[in-house]
């Protein structure tokens, strides 16, 4: 397996673990749309969104346009 595939697999595994933690949190605490949209400092959703964005940006970096 090449380094790119290995890194992609690691990121996919992290994303799955993160998604499972989201599911478990919501099953235990219920989903709050208000907290999702504007999570209080230190809230689970704040950390979840941050970690998910980091993983997503590594898996598919933003496009850079040439002018």
C-alpha cells in the first residue's frame, strides 16, 4: 500500500470513529439544533465540527484557482 492510500485509510478510520461518537452523543443526550448551529464554548458539537473540518480538509483540500 502506498503512503497516500495509507494516509487516506487512516483519515477514513478517524472520520468513522468521529461519526460514531456523534451518534452515541446524540443517542444519549438528544440532538439540539440550537447547540448545533451555535455551540457553546467547549461543547461536544464545537469539538466535533472542528475535528470533522480538519479531517475533511486533509481528505480533500480546498481548490486553488489560477487567474
